[in-house]
C-alpha cells in the first residue's frame, strides 16, 4: 500500500513490497518502528492544525471551539445531541432512536481522533487517523480490484490450453464448476509466483490510500463552500481530488495536499515528550529522546489528507441512519468482485507489518504469511501474540 498521508510513504511501500516477495532485510523491523512513530506523530499534528484552521475560518471567536480526544464512536455520536439549530423530523427521529438505545449504534466502535465542539457542546468538526487494521482491510480491497482482471486473464489462459488439448474452441468448452474453481486456484498460484519473482510489479498508483488521515467539517451549504474556498486559497495547500457523493451517503470529499511544518512538529515532539508515549516499541528512551529529526531521514515535505464537507442532517444520516459508517464498512467487506487468497494474504501481511512496528520487537527473522498460502485469522493473531512475547494461543489444557 502507498499511504499518501505518511511522510515515508515510498520507503514503507518498498518494505511492504519486499515482504510480499519474501525478501526480509535485517533492519526492516527497526525501520518500521521508526516510520510508524514518526509518521503517526506528523500526521496527527498536521491533521489537528488543519482542522483548527478550518474551524476558525467558520467560527473566528477565540473561545468558539475546544478539541476533545475520542477513542470510541459513542463519544462522537453523543455530541450530535447538542446541536443548536432547527431539526427536521427525520433528524429528530434518528436522534431520539439513538437516545433510546445507543448500544444499537456501534457506540463502542474504536476511533483514534479528536472532535471539536462549540460553546454549547455542538459538534463543529472531527479528525481521525485510520487504525492499522482498517488500512489493511482497504489494502485488501484495492488489491482485489486491481488483481481480479489479472487472475481472470490467467484462468482464461489455462482454460484455453485445456481447450487446445481437447481440440475444441474455447467458446465451446464445457467445464464443471469444481474444475473451474480448481483452475482459478491454479491461476492464483501462478500469479502469486509471478509477483514473488518480480515478473509482475505492484503498482503504487492503484494501491494508493489517501484517507489514512481524515477531517470532517460540519456546516451549512454556504459555510461548506467557504471551507472549500479557504482550502483553495491557503498557501501551499492544493485540492488534488474532489468528489460529490449523492445517494444514501451525501457529502463532498476532497483530497488535499498540504506541507507539514517540520520545525514546529519537531518542537512539539520534544514538548510533548512523545518518547514516553511510544516507549514500549523496542527503541530505547535515550534513542527516542534525540528528537523527531533523528527519525526523519528522507521524509517527504507534504502529505495528503481527506477532507469531508457535510451538513448536519447528512452527518446524522451517516452516523445514525441508512448510511451509518459501520454498515458501509461491512458492505464493503462483502461486496468484492474477487475474494481470493492473494488479497486476503496481503491484508494479513499488511496487518502483521503494522503489528511489528507497534510491538516491542525490533528484529524479526521470518515473514509468517506467504502470498500463495492459505491462512485463518487465528494464524495471524497467533503470530502477532508472539511479537508481544505471549503464548500463540490461549488453551484450556
């Protein structure tokens, strides 16, 4: 995956691609740890800076908003109840239903973010960083979309060879379903080996994920236009994509490229004593105390962030109604053209890669997931437990 919200996105992509090809280097685990510490901090600080800027564009009074860290979606959804404007019957119904049974609305779903509230506690904006597992799931979907035609073409080639051996045109070849499944599995294995040998390369363009860091701005249609105009006029800020979503989910999605303030972010790393937050990741405190600049290396000067512009009624619909976020995630998981082994194995590999960077281990001697293998989630979890020096499984006996 190519994570455009990370300043070491190219280096991270190279490590991931090598792991997909089973080419582990001795320094990989340590460098992964450094990248995730540095890039997570830079993205988090830059996200909050941009969110505060946009909120103050709409609400310029000094005490107009306060930021509140959130860990669960229920914290965000509770803030919807403090809205001060007129409510449509539909919005009143959804808010009332939520108040009666908040557990029905995935309120304990985890989130890593900050919400910004007005004087009366009303929600003005929120920003969040995707969790590693969600990034891995998205990598699965991107790979699946990209690979489907490649594997399908390989399967057709195998069928063509079989038709040729039987002396019939491919269009007249009748294939039992079990044989088709077996042929598709062979095609998958062939493609996975072509990836490992380097005959097929992973394409960053198709595997780019722009929304690792995201902001959601809430306002009237007129205020949202002001936000878009402010972004387009902000120095060194560039809107690189714009998508207007209509249907069950209504919003304007922007992908914004923005520079990060190297000097200021490095200063905040010191001020916040960030090494105390990441001291359980295998790197010594003395090393982390040297400062963020020590981890940067060839860091990029800019990152990309998703900015979602939404009205309050559309926000309520997306949090409590027909387009509730968690149901959209479940639908995305189910509605894939291609659900073969390769995308799932890549999801497991990406999740394991992140797990290494978050664990106390800064050395690994092997990659436990292979592109051509078949694995259960339990297998992945057992390897992640080992990274934390835990038994691979909990057993009754």
